[in-house]
C-alpha cells in the first residue's frame, strides 16, 4: 500500500493544468458548488473541524484565522494568497501553481465566498514570474466557465483575482511585508498589532493564506472536515506537501498524510527519498526551511506531524526536507544558511541586521584552527538569544534556529577549533 | 473630551499600574517611574520599534515585546528588567555600537548624544563587536545641514519627522539588509530634492548623523578681526530656550543674561530681531489692509518662516501669489542694518557683519538666497542656531547664568510684546491684528490677547471684526498641517482671509535649532513667550519708537518705495 496520499496533488501530472473539463471530471469545482450552498459559518466550521494548520510555515490554525476574520467588521475584506515561496529547499507551492492551479483558484473562490470578497490577490514569488501568464490565462478560462469572475456559478457573488509579481525579496513572504509590497510600498514588515485580519491590505480586513493551505480547502469541503482530519494526525488533519532535496536519491515533491510516516520513511523509503546518494551516510537533515531546525540521524524515528516534530525540537515549517550526507561540514552549511539571512534581512531592526553579520564573523573563526575562543562561543550564544527573543519579525526571530539546533547535535565540530587563553583574545575580537 | 477612555490594570515589575487603554507599555512604565531604555522611540513621532532596546517580558513569555509599540492590556504582567533582559539589551547596544564611529570626543553631539548616554547607562567598557566599515566624511547640504551617515544608527526618527510631521518626503529608507540606510533618493544632495531645510530631522536625530552646519568658529574669526563691525540680532524664540543649555528649565526667560553674554563675546552691538518683527508687522499689516481694500489676492499667507517658503515654492508653486511679499524679520533686520544703521553710524556697508541667532536651521538657507543680497553682499552674513550660540558661549567659558542682565543696544534693540510673540505659533497673526485693528478703526482693541490663536495645537481658527467686514483667520504649524490647508486652498475649500504658517510644531520656539528635546519643552517655551509679552510696557508693533524713527528718518511710510526695495521680496517655483 502506498505511503503517499492524493488530496492536493490529485490529478497532478495526469490532468493538464489548464483543462477545466478534465479538472471537473476528477471532482473539480464540486467543492465550490457545495460551498455556495452553505453559509460562511458552516464552511468555517468544516475548516475548523479539519484542524488544518497554516502551510506557509507558521502553522497557525486556519479555521481560527477564518473564524476571527468572519467576525471582524468592515468591507471589503480581501483575500491574499501568499505565493512568495522563497524558502531555499521549498518548492511545493510551485508544484501546485504548475500542476494543479485550478485547485488553488477553487480554494481562493471558496475563501472569497466566505468573506464576500470582491477581490483576491496572488502574490507570486519574483522568481516564478514565468508562471504568471499561464496562470492568468487559466484564470480567464475559469472565468469563461463561470467559476471565477462575475456571478460565479450564476450567483450574485463575483470575484476578481489579480496576480502581483514580487521582485525577489524573501522578506516579502512575511505576511505584513507582503501586503506592503502589494500596496506598492517597500517590502518591510509592519508593527503588529494591529493584526492583518483587522488592518490588512489597503487598511481593510484581510485574509492572508499560503498556496497549499488554500489548495487544501476544496478537499476539506468535499470530504468534510472530520474525514479530512481522520486522514492525518488528530492534532492536524490531512496531508502535507513535502519538498525533498539535497543528498537523497529521489528528490521532489511528495504528498504525505500527517502523522503516518517517520522521517526515516521520508528519507529512506524506496517510494520517497530512497536513501542517500553515492552510498554515503546521512549526516543531518534540515526541516521546514532555512528558519527551521537541524535534525540528527538519532531522530529518524520521529513521526512526521506538527505535534511529534515539535516535541523532538523540530518543525514542519514549509515542508522542506533538506538531506545532507557525511561529506558536509556543519559549520560550512550553517554559514550558507547565515549568508542567506544576511542577504534577505530587511535591515530595519538591529538584532537581525547586525546580529546575523556578527554571527557570520564567529562562524568564520570557528572554521579556522586557533582563531576562536571560548568567549566567541559565549558571544555566539548571546547573539542567538538576542536575535531570537528581540527581533522585529519572524525572519530575525528564527534566523538562528538552525545554528542553535545544530550546535546541540554537533558540539564537537563547533568546538573543534576553539582554544582558550588570553593570548588568543586579540584574534578573537579582531 | 466626552469620550472617557476605559482604564486598564496591569503590573510592571511588581508595581500595580492603572492607565487608559491605548497607553503603550513604555508610557505606562514611565508613569510608574520605571525607566525602560529606548533609542528609536521619540515622544513626538509614530511607533517604529526598530532598535529593540525597550524589549520586555510579558506574562512570563520567552518572546519579548517592544514596550514602545505594544499597548497595555488588562491583567498584563510586565517585567522590564532581569538578567536575561539586561543581557539582551546590552547585546543589542553592543551591536549598534559595532559600526558606530567611536569618535565621541570630536562629535558635535558630545555630551548631548542619546547613544552615548545609553553606553554610559549600560556601563560599556569595551567594544565586543566590530564591523570595519570605512568612515564617511560629513557632507554639507546647501550650507545648512550636515549629514554624516556613518554615525547613523538607523532609528528612522528623521524619516518619521520628514514624512509624518512635515510630509516633505525628502529622505526615506533605502535598500535592505546590511545596505539598509536612511537617505535621499539616489543619494542626491538635499537641496536637489524636496528638502525645505526645516531641520526636523536634525532636531530628532539621537546621534551626530544630521546636524546644523556649525559656524561657531567663523563667528570667533570675524569677531577677532578689528576691521569688522559685527552686530548680532537675536530671534524672539531664542531667549526662552537658551537657558536650557545652561541647566535652566524650558521656558525660562534669559533675555538680559543672553544680551550680556553676547556683549562679552565681543559683538559691537547686540540688537533684537523683535525690532524687525515689529517692522514686519508694519509692512505686513499694511500689505494685508491693501489687499483687503484693493481686492488683492486673499487669503494672504505669512512669509516669515523660511522652511514654509521653501515648502510653498516646492509643493505649491501655483499659490505663491498668496504669500505676503514681506521679507522675514531676520532679513528685514539685515537689510536695515546694512543701510539705515550703516548710514546713521557712518560705517561702510562692507565693514558691517550681521550675525543672527535663530532657533532655526532654514534661516541659514534663507540668508544665502540670491534675493537677500545687495551687489552680492548678503544682508545677513551668518546664522547661528540657539544650540550653536550655547556651544559658542561654552567655548568662550561664559557662564551665562552668572552674568548681570544687560539691555539691547539702540537703535534696533527696542521690542514690543508683539515682536516677542513672533516666537510662538499664532504670534505673527496676533501681532498683526493688534496693529491692523488700530490702523483701521483708530480705536484700541478691547483685548490684546487672542487666545484662540495661541498654543501648540497644529491648526487654529479665529476671526476678528473690522468695520464692515469679518476677517477670518487660520494658523497652522508643521508643514504637514500646512499641506492639508494648502490643498484645501487649492481646491477652493477654505474660507479664510489671512493664514499664518510656521514650519515647526509650536512655531519658532519648537524650531530645529533649539536645544534638543520634545514637545513638552516647546509647550513650556510658549508659556515663556507670553509671559515676556505681558511683561513688556509696549505690546503693539506701531508703538515701537525705534521703528517709528526708522520710518520717519529713512523709510517714509509702510509700503513706500524704499520699504519695498529693502523689506519685500518675491518667490520662485523650485526645481522647475
């Protein structure tokens, strides 16, 4: 029996992404029809029952977010789909956009109906700009078929979808920065509160959801929230798209039921990762994106669910699983992660802008025999604590997660080059 | 106020506090005498929360909240200080210091720097982090403002002041990550953009990244040259603020001691810009009456404030004919000093050096305008801000507070209360009304105090009854408020005859050249201005005997040809 599941990915690779009829033949737009026979409150109840956790990485319960927005006064309410998939090692939203975009549009239309939104925006990652025209033409087709645009399914409800192209800044994946960028402003995060549900796009109440979250909505309505929940983990229903990358044999996108597979299954099962390439040994894996935790082979039997991973000090995050073999230096790897955050920090708050820069200097020294001291390690700890606790937004707060988790697993590698003694102090601060 | 704000109870470091809903944690802590360190926060600017020094623990959570940007909630348990918080704050401060030049000894903000004060508070004894960015040289913009961006701590106050308060948008945040900077579009000079040189950016900068062009040493030099006859004028707002630099509370009136201190510095004559303010009222009041009588362009808008003039020329070139053609008091003073005064004393114009002490940075820009010169000789040679004067006095070792009071010199040193109140928002309007009313009606005003026009508030309306006509008045301060009113004027939505505009919140007392501080100080200075007004024997400009003599002996009458030549100017659209 297959370890995989086909909810979001149903029809992927079999049905042409722009073929409305074919999509209908596999149940496409049935959920939208069903939704439009329900009240918004009933739909929200189903989403709540499904225990769908936000798939962008923050894992906030979607049903709670929807319910909250439902009770907020103010019109219009906007739907914003976060398609700014910028996490290195994460490419599952691109999979949805390429393979099953109609499922995403259906999810957006359902969300739009729930909040009576006249307009939805898809904020498309700058590097995915080649997808834009194709997506627009599919939107047009769906409009002609009556599933989007004016008077959806002959009702009074109309929804326009606009695609906004990002310009390549990772920080624009942060929801408030994303809204600023959509408004034409500089993509830097906003002070919260007020929350985006209350003061969002163009100051109006706004729902911001990830591509995968919205694409999960149709199946939730078709199956019913309870059934969707049962397919996954009791705390978090349904399936998750994982992006498998790095040194495993079969890299790619896999849709797995939550709470059923272990990390070992994901990396080594012949149906999934298929093990490490070139007969090498697994050294570590990096889960959930650059801001996620580093895992050790000792943790391979952890079940892949939000709850189990959290208990093991790991996280689902974006669904990225980056596998690294024994040839990789952990410090070199962490330097690359750190350089990513240095490059992508918006720069406005001190801990993130300056902290990442100083961490880089210390990582550099840790790689050179005799260059780093115990003081450097203490300073590194201090920087990690400061950035994590005091940064303005999630980017800075999580930028050091990889370092702090890897430090636990690879203490000896961290400290291999460290010396004590005052004679090295000059070098250390230089 | 009819809406009573709901009260919120919380605990800060174990102290029970009750504050109105909407209060920030930072403000609530201050009310409980808990002093949370801050750097980017400024009481007169919106929330930015970027320095992160004010982080606190709430309800035992590991994630810290910025006290400046989070509002209190019922039952919150806030911890503002413990070893963990202290270490995180220290790390943040060390990170800020990492790429900050450590040249405090030669910095203009030595002793008034907020970063320096934080380093002292945290007991910084060594610099843990280094960055190694080459220092940038200070850059002088239009002879007025200096920007030295390697000292910038990226707190964003300057941008908030420029964008939110003034709505000038001359500077903005640029780039991201390590290149994140606060600067002009495409790194152009301020004078090539929309900058009005109001200096709000400099007045809120916590460090030495933006400041006035310091010309103290130039003044020492011209004073040392025996060939020069150096006269100084002091603006009304200076006398209620200078004392702050010598430890006096804001609003303390130090007119006499300031005059004595200036005499000790060696100025040949110490004159009063108030005299020129009274002269301005004579011209501007008559100009207004002339516009009323002869269907001139109304509303007439005051032209004393150089920041406002730059703003109008940049953003409202279509409304320039609403501006009074009167020069500002500073420039009227310069023009009169280098003609009337020179003639009267028999000193050649080129030997006279006119120095102004102003609460303002834009006055440095104004004095250099081509319209303010005679044969390429500027009417005003140097402008020092209040801050620079304080530094100059300290450099000369003059303890101003200990000096016996002295009087302004004749023949341009007499002041009325009307001249003094030019220093506060609403004052020019009030001074004009005191004279205009009497000129038109021949009768005394029932009351000289126009309370509606006074105070820190940014937009004020009033009216006055003249025979056969109600004259409607509007007073705005800050360029943001001016923009709103000018947009209304452009759209034909205003119903006023006379508008006073001052670029700085509160008027000149809140000028960007004044000792550092927030609006709390400005409000105290406003009180000082009106006390000084009340204390003066004469309170109406046309009663100024020296001004009367000037007209009798030299100018003829208000709006005469000579007055036009010396005391009036014209405006040009900028960047066209």
